[in-house]
C-alpha cells in the first residue's frame, strides 16, 4: 500500500494565511537594509559580504562611524568578507519584502567564496575562530571537505578557537578534525589550538602581537 503525504495539500492552506499575518505585522515602510543588500547581491551576482560593503559605501545610507565598520573597511581595501545565513534565524527574514531566492543566492555565493579562501590555506595557512559555536564550525569543516575532495591536501594548517568557554563543535570541527594527522604523512604536521579567555583581553593581545611583527621578529634570548 502506498501512503500519500498530506503536506502538499496542507502547506498551501497554512502558508497563505501565515504569510498574510507576517506581512501585516510589519509597518508599511521600505524593506530592511539586509533585505536590500541580499537583492543587490542577487541582481549583480556577487556575495552577501561584498554587497554589504558596496551598499554601505554607495551613499544610499549614511551609516554612523563608517570608519569603525569591518564591512566598509574590508570593501574599500578589497578584502573578502563572507556572510553565512541560516534563514529563519534573523528578524529581517520575516519582512514581507524578504525573498528566499535573493537570500539563498547571496549566502551561497559567499560559501563558494569561503571555500576558495580556505583553499589558499594549503601549506601553512591559519584559521582563527573567535567565539562562534553554532554554524561557523560546521561551515569551516564543510569547506575543508570541499577543498580536500578537490585534491588539495590542505596540510599543514593551523587552526585556533578563541572563546571563554570551549564548546564541542568548535573544538571538534575547528581544532581537531581539520588538523588530524594522516597515516603516512610526511613533513610538518597541522596544529590546532583552543585558547580560553575573555575576548576583550585576548583579541587586543593577538592584534598587538601581529602588528608588532610577531612571530617573525621574535628573538629567543635568555638573560
């Protein structure tokens, strides 16, 4: 006996009134900025991160303190920034102007870009994760899988997870699995570090160390 799923008949009845209620709950105003950025990314075929930088520097908005914006500064310096959505987790996804096509295409382009960036880590690259324990470790691990399945060994690499509590996913998917040794591997091994502490202390220390030229300028001397 073949049982037919009731969902094709039920979903249209649920989605139409729900969509109307969600739309009517929003004020009649222009779509949110994040929705417009996704539409821009889809329209000109770029990623969400690049579109955000372009939108914020286009003159359409007058953002406060743009000199402190990572998105603005990265766009001006042509440094890639990727944005990875989980649709349904942000309030802007409920906006009546939000489009799944635009949101999905924008963040999918950024995942492909992220994979290309991870590929450049081969033979000595470093990945730093700063206090993200949800989707980010999974995205990194999947990008590592994509790159290695395309024939790039991605070894040796160094990964670091900074957090004031070490969670399961970052430790497994950032620190351990991507750097796990391979049987018969020659040369330098990959390394993973879990550094525990408050971000307001650790991140300035790391930034100061890098700005000072560490570790290239480090001198191992003892008095």
